[in-house]
């Protein structure tokens, strides 16, 4: 049981590391506060207060 919990903890840690390693890539001018999110296929876009568009 203890070994199973350790395996799950390692897997969850690896998943969280992979998610946090992904970064946003700026695809427009500098923005500000994120005001909108959109999804197109596998891409996630964040629209900002001052016109910036970022893609994950």
C-alpha cells in the first residue's frame, strides 16, 4: 500500500512538472491583464487588456 501511494505521488509530481514546464508564447503586441480565453483545436489563446494575444 505504501509503495502504491509513492508511485502515485511520483506520477502526480511528474504530471504537474510537465504542465508547469509548458509556457505561453506571445503572438501579438504586449498586453496587460488577461480578459479573454479561446480554444482552437489544441491551441489555447489568451487575449489581454491592451491587445496582446498569447498562445499556449
